[in-house]
């Protein structure tokens, strides 16, 4: 068991997501930062195993069985039995070891992956936590003090490979594609959307980031617009003129005009932005978006091969 001594602000079990059920109103969910999640699993030579996603503040955890863990994502100071341990590297664990994860000082979300994953029964083919409905993960909710999450004892040891992730998270504009309703906005509104900076509101969560700017974007002429499917990274523009960036726990449909779509390669970067942090957008082509995605996939696949061989 992993005993939760301190749960942090918001710690939940996530995997790669719950796919194939949006038509029934069930969200995909899954890890906000899929790069960090995948690196954690890669270091332990596994794929799509449940991991613990910690937001802004880590927590304190005690292990009851031998295993190996990896901490990835947002940088934080982590100690095992009072001694510093590195992130992005496999760490052997013995029974009664105490892991203390401090505040995340660079980024917003960190991941605790464990060899074999947490042994949680999947619901609709996923162990991701669906908070609003209350299923998946550990009892369908964020972790609390005293919770005990099961995992299997494993004595397998892994390469002490140190992974450097700076290239994934270098400060830059968030790259976007034109959204479905981009042509509905005036050229002046489009340029304002691209040129001004935005601040992430404190009223942001796994469902979406509310973005604040000095000048609202003028509403588009979408009087006939019907509610339709949205996805992770869709940027909606409600009547207030302040954009909403949909994140991993986004609703399945939306009726606001979709001015832009964050490219898949930049979703992990966006997931590590914190409330009150500023961001800008950069419009790119579909070809550039595909190249960026393929480059990330190439780097992750190379890591998986290095650890496995």
C-alpha cells in the first residue's frame, strides 16, 4: 500500500485517459501533462499504468512494500527518508520508506509513477479520476490523509537513467491552429487575440483555464452557432471576450465560438502553466503542428527504447 500521510492540495490518480465514451457524455480526462506521465512510465519500462498527479504541492507518502518509483513533471524538492532524491530517474523503494514531495517550484503538476502501477480496478477501460461524477481513480475523488492505495511488490531494478526534459518546457508562446469559428471574427479581433498577453486566472482547474487580458476580444457573429464537440486544447471565446482554454477534464460539447486550438505538442507545456502566469499565442500551420507532435513522439519513443535495452 501507499499510505497518504499528507495529500497535497489536489492529488488524483490518472492514466492516459478514458477514450470512446464522449458520445455518452463521459469525459476523456487523463494526465494533464502526457509527456511527464509517459516519461515516468518509460523509466519503469511500462505503458499507461496509473500514476499519481500532484498539483502545485506534492505530499508525503509511506510505502509498505518494496518497489521502484519515478517522479516527473513540475520540478520540486523530493526527499526519501530525509535525503534528497532526483526527479526523472528510477528510485528503488524499501518497505516503510517515507517520501516527502515539497511545493512544485517550476511548473504546476508532478507525477509519481510506481512499478506496475497502482492496482486500481479500471472503469470504462481507464483508471483516471472523473471528479464530477465520482468514479475512477481512488474512490472517484482527490486523495485524503489516511488513504491507502494498493500496489504490487516488485523487486525489479531499472537503469539509473537521468532524463533531461528542458526541451519540452522551454518558455515560449503557446502554438495554436485556427479554430472552427476563426473566420467568424474580424481581422482586428484576430490580430488582437494573437498579439496581446493573457494571464491564467486563479479560477482555473483541470477542466479549463480562464484567461484574462486587458482588452476583450470582440464577439463573433455566431447567432446560428450550435453546440458541438470540443477537445483538450480548444479555446472558446464567450461573450465576455475573455478566452477559455479547455484542459483534460473539459466538457464533451460546447456552444461558444472556437477561435483556436492548441496544438497537441504544446498541451503538456500548457498543463505546466500556473495560475497568475502569463502566456501568449503563436499561430502555426497544420504541417508545423504535425512536425512538432512527431518530434515529441520520436523523443519519447527513443527514451523508451534506451530504458528497455
